[in-house]
């Protein structure tokens, strides 16, 4: 298996969105159940993108969708949230293995996000979390949202690499199903507390992915073997 580039899901795979967003919500809306608010905000993520994927709306960057979703959730909770709270998604903390793991992977591979986040969001998040990307790829390059195949293929095209020399790394099985269907290699990393201690999804690989690793360090070891 010759993999020249690794592209990564970010929210959940590289960073812990739930804890960080709840922390930001608690600071701005102290009377609200911050974890419940963060969870509800995240629950609006896929429906907002689905309208774009299905052609009901032109491409809108995730920054704007996050802001729209913020106000929708705030109304449900009976509060008013400032627009600036939407920048919480730029200040998420990496999982413990991520920064050092990415640095080691970068020694032998091109590494880049293939996220639904915009270039601006991914750049600011990388600066906050210390993510050492070579470049920023993903939804804004493709003007569409995962799991549409064009998002994965646009990343490969931007790197001028065939899909079978690019590995999509994610903690979400559905992301890898779509990447494999587009011709990419696949790497699964479990993040069993992404959705909290009672998580029931993506606890284990649901297919024979090309690499199934415990964390980013293990991914590097398996790629080198």
C-alpha cells in the first residue's frame, strides 16, 4: 500500500468539540446547561449541510451555518446568544495523541484536513490547537459537503495525487464508507468519548478498513511497517 498523503476528518477525530464548545457556552451563557446546548448545536450540523448537499441551497460556509444554528438552538433554550459564540468552533482542543502524532506522520506524508469546516475555520483552529497541517483542504475547495464524493476527490486533485495514494483518516465509519467509494484508502481511529461517556456510535470499525489503529501514533507505526 503506497500512501503519499493523509487527509483527516477534524471534528471528533482530531479535536474534542463537545468539551470545548460546552466550556465556551458556559462562559457566555452561564444559566444554560452548557453540555446539552453544545450537543443540540452539533445536532443541527448535519441537517444544515444536508440542505446544501441535496441542492436545496447553494454552498454556504460552515462558519455561517454554525452561526445560524447557534441562534436556532439559543431560541430553543430560551436565551439570546451573541454572534461571537459561533467562533467557539475555532477554539477546540486536540485529543492527547493528535499534535505529536501528526508531527510524526508529517515526516513521511503530506497531511491535511478534509473537513466540512471552511478554510478560515480550519486555519484558526489549527493555530489554536497546534495542528501542523501542510495545507487546508475540504469542503470549501469542493464547494460541497462530505460525504459527497466530490469533497474527497477535490482534495486528491488539489494534491495532484490519484485517490488510491491518499488515505482518509476518520473516527466515523460513514466518512470512511464514502471515502472508500471514491477510491481512497481508509484509516479508522476510534474516539469513544466524542459524544460523551454514554456514546453508542463509532465505538469500533464497521468494515475492514485499510488500517484500524488505536490512535495517531499507532497509525504511524502501521503505515511504516
